[in-house]
C-alpha cells in the first residue's frame, strides 16, 4: 500500500519516535489506516520494508518461489542468502504507548488503535475533547493544553469539494489549512511536525512565510502519485517553535481577521470619547481607526535586514517525493491480462456525495421501469 502518507513519511522520517498523532479531516480514513498499520501494528512500507530483515526474508522467499523452476534448472544459482537474517523473526507487536486521534465531521469506520471523534476542528470545544481522547484522565479545568498534553505530529489531508474556479478553490483550501494550523498550534509540542494538503496558487509564497513563523523548516512536497498538472501538494512543517508572546486559541484564530476587528472596535470606542478624532470610517468600512502609514523605499530602507523583515513573501523548497521509476500519474497504462482489482479496505460510510448517488440510482430505476 503506497500512499501519499507513506511517501512523505519516508522522505522526511515523520514516524520515528512518534507516539502521539492527530489526524484532522480524517474521513474516510486513508491516513489513519497508515498510522494504524505503521505505528500500532508495526508494519513497514516502501524502502523500510526492503531494509528490514524480516521483510527482506519474506521478499526473498517470494522471489525464490516465483522463479523456483528456473533456479532449479540452473543448479540453484539463485540461492537466497539468509546469513544476515534473523532465523526466527517475530511478528511486529502492538504498540500500546501510541495514541492516535482522528477528527472529522463525517463518520469514520473503526480502526485498530485509532480513537475517532466527530467534531468541528474550528470550534474551541474540540481542543479539550481531543486532549481527553489522548489522555482519558485529562481535566480541562486544571490542565494547560499547550504545556501538559502536547502531540508529536498533526496531519491534515482535508480539501474542499472543488468547483472548477481555481481562485475560489485555492482560497477555500487555504482557509481549511488555517483551521488545521490553529488547532495544531494548540496541541503541538516544541519540535513537533505539521503536514497538510495545500493548493499552490499565485500568492502561495505568503502562506509559506506565515508558516515559517512557527516552524524552523517548511518544505513543499509533491508525491509521485499526484499529477504534475495538479496544483495539489503537501506542506511539511518541521521543528515547531512557538513565537514569544503568542498564545494560540481557536476563539481568536489566525487567518480570520478577528484581531483586526478587535482593533477596529477599540479604535471606534476611543474615537467616540472625543469629537476631535480623525474620521477614517470611509477607508475602514464604517469603523474609525488610526492608520499608521509605512512608506517603502524611504530613507530608512537602505538597511537590507530591515527590508527583509518587512518582506511578507518567502519561497519554500520544493521536493518531488517517491520512486521516479514507479507509475506516472500523468500517463495511461494498459492493465495486464491477469489483473485482479482489489476491494477497498473500507468504503466511505457517509460521503458528502451519498445523496447525489441515491438520486442518480432512483432516476435510473425510473427510466428502466418506464422502458419496460
């Protein structure tokens, strides 16, 4: 099973030493399935599956079985070297220390070792629910969520139902990313990681710069399974560091303009105390505000460091993840004659398009009954 999660996790070594993970916008549960199989069951995928001694022995035996007749004819010239392999490998045991919580508004099928929550990631009440799921003894009235109960990794694979209007889709996706980031800031531990899906638009470098405020390393990852023509990619943020003086909260989230509205309200209240206050209501949409004007290119702009501090854009490194010799997502291939399709591990329980499918079936049945 090679998914975007596997490729990105191997490229950036996301799962090493990780015991507490939060999967946001998790439905129908593909990323949670990977987390369960890797962190809970101890399975390995991709490069690690070939370097692991037990997996290497299994692959060698499969290869020997497939080419048994040829190996026998050649005098067993393709004998398997198992000298470096544990003669009695043990199956991976369940890791009871790992805590994984998956959150979505849509229901998620049960997975081994995964706690699922049906909640809104933008609602302030979700944070204590999340921390209580991680630690049943957690008490929201006495504990501090940002200090006592941090997590190692926050994932977000959420994306809106695209409309075909690229500017609108990119904007909605950026707001979804901000929602995931706001929750991640409340629960991540120092040095933690945040991985989320993004749509790369014209001004995405502004988003990169905003994420760089909270993380030491920000990288754009493009898995091999993602079409080159698609604006979809993943932002990988490593080394979480909380800025001094900043307190994360879902009640005053980033990216919503709540701080500006609060400043406007304070300015309006201050302006109502005196009639001599300047009237900037036309420029600020009905709110009286004192606006500080900053002129770029002025005399104090000769300092390169000061100019860099004002710069709101930053270009993140771009990494193409995955085996370049694998299938090309932009190409078409003929299926082999002996191809057998695999059923999904778990079909979606309540997808957003469920009503549309039911209506389509009803229309089809109506047409069929009319013909007969």
